[in-house]
C-alpha cells in the first residue's frame, strides 16, 4: 500500500468515479484504475462495487476511508513542515462549518496571512462537523455548540444575541424591541429541535417560567424567513445571521436574554500541527464579538 494509492482511493470517493478522480488528479483514468486494482489485489479485498459507470464504496472501502483521510491529513502536515519551513506557502486547509456567516470572516483573516493556501468549506450541523474532524475529512471546525469530549480542542470565538423578526405589516413592526414574555405569547415559527438557536431560546423560556406558542416547525433558515415574510408568525435568529429584507422588521429582545456562541475546534491531537495552528493564529486578530 502506498500514499499514491490512498490518494487515488480518496479521489475516487470524493469525485464519485474514476474518470472524475483522474481529471482532478491530472492523471489518466487507466493509471488511477490500476492503482485501485493493485491495492485491492494486494490485500484480496474489493473497495468499490462497479455498477456501469457508477461506483459505490464496499463495506471494506467505508472502513478504509476515515483511515486513508487521516493518513492523507498527516501527510499534508508533514509536507508543510518539511517543505515550507513554517511559512505555509502552499497547501490546502479544509474547514467544516455550521453556516456561512461566521466562517466567511475567518476565511478573510486567514487569507490575509496565508494568501497562497487553498481553502475549502463544507457546511453541516455541529455533529456532522465533528464527525468530519474525526474522519480527517476537515482540519478545523466552526460549530455552534460546546461538546464535552476530550478528543476535541474547542476555542470560543464569538457571542451573538438572538433577535426576533416580524412581517412589516405586523402590529409589532413599529417597535424596536420585544420582551421575552411578549415573544412567548406570539405564534412562533421555530427551527427543527436540533437547532442551536431553538435550544437557546427554549432554555431562556424555561428559566423564565414561560410557555411559548410554537405555531410551526421549519427546517431551514431560508424557509423560516419566507414564512415570516408571508405573515405566518414570528421568527427568531442569531443577530449575526439575520439577513436584511424589505419585507421584514427585526426586533431586539429586551435585555438580550438569549445568545448563541460560536466555537472553533479541531482534534486535540492536531492542535499543534502547523496546518491547524495556522488557522487559530489567524483568528487572534479577531476579538470575540457580540451582536
């Protein structure tokens, strides 16, 4: 087994086939096919099920994938250390994030320090980001929850208040603020139960002894915004994620009793690697910010 074979294996998975993987690696399809076949024959296994032009990972292939990604990640760290002497003049950094709002400013800060590094961002919920960290599918994560797990290093980045927003025709649209009790009495359009904003809001209601009126559950930020714009109820969102819209009116919740928090994380074992530590270094110039 060689690193070249593992890189080819990862590329076939990532790009969904031998032809696309060969194109991404700038090699011939024959070469990449030969590398995968040699790996399979050496160990007497089948890594992919071939179904015409489509390929699907076998059970063995699924078991190999996180290990191959881990080896590839370590190879990237070693290459950066040996060839760039700490300058990170080339290479790639993979970021997993819960949303585009916070990670964009982080990318801007990182790019200012390391303009030649290639960055890629994958979006998902906090659990998915941690799973990708574990599988070495991403190098650093930007998540909205703290997890008590020794495998991960987690660093606070920012705190943002949760705000409400209503349709411009709503009776509350003439106001700038709303109390938590008033909000609980409104027909609320809530995100799915796993939403960080919803968890923070429900905790605040519970601690205040309030029973909110949940009129509807909507599984995406964009769909919830459209529902509020159509007058179906009152929405809530982290202040940092509110998108101005002529149809909507944002309302601060008196006293900012509800907040969301953003953390940057990585595998603890990789915190001091050159690649991962460069991202944390880039964030030092960005102090924790509130709404």
